[in-house]
C-alpha cells in the first residue's frame, strides 16, 4: 500500500471571492504522488486533539515552505526585516512536529519546515542573513524563477541525504538556522552558517532549505 503523508494546510483567501480557505501548493501534492505516497492535507482545527484519528493513520509528515516564524517562538524580538508571521500556523506546525517526533513518524521539512523542526527542538534562527551575517550568499532571490540555481552545495559523504539526493544544486531562503540542537547532524554545506540540509541522528527527520 502507498504510505499516507500528511501536509499541513495554510490559511489563505480565494482570489475570486475573498473567502477564507485552507490549502497548500500543488507541487508538494504531486511530488509526493510521484514518489509513491498519498498526500493528505491536514486542516487547522480549533481542537488539535480532534486530529488524533487522522494522525494515527499517517506514515510520514511533510512540513512545507511558507512565511517567517514568530521570533518570540525562539526567544527573540522581531528584526526590522522579518516579514509578518502567522501565529496560528506556527502553533499548528509546531504541534504537528512535536507529535511526529514523539511518535517517531518520519518528517521531511522544506524551507520553513526546516526552521519549524529546529525551533521545535529548541533551536533558533537568523531572521535575516543579509543583515545579521554580512558577506553571506544572497538567499532571497524572489525576482528570479524558481528554476534558478542560486549556489552549489556539498553533500556530506555517507550521510542519509547523500543516499537520497546525491550531489544536487539548491535554491534560496532568507531566514536560516542559527542554533542547532546537538542531535541535529549537518549533511549539506553551502559555506554558510545555516547550511542547506540536516538530518537528526535521534529522529527520522530530514530538512532541506
């Protein structure tokens, strides 16, 4: 049977009517389908425990990209260049991550998802690399197409990431990992303080920026 992979929904508004909706990018859904999984969109319920019957059926969790996290989640004041966060989404995805870590459910964190994992484990973030880490690679390249390759990366030999991805190029991001927890292993380096990938030695977790 195909594994069921949960994807948290984001709150948004339908362009034509302005009505509030839940959803996520089609690219995540079809990528999971192509990889042999069955994507399951997880809505934000007022009572998180009401999701228990659904979560119990999941074989994995994909934490997608998205908006900046609230700096208060990792004990910092908001930087002037930090974009507006979604407090409800932060709480929702942190709760899902904590559940997955506790239940030993595999997690793939992409972009924001990587940051959520790190914060859930007690880590922190650089809110804006261009200001807080002078001389860093220009990570925010929203004026360029998503197919643009921003920089080369180096995959750590023998790592789990190497077995899955081999040597690949990667895109861009603004906010990045500052403080890593000891159980997190760096697998890909881009000569930056928040290298582009990690996997956790204690948990079944892979995170990609």
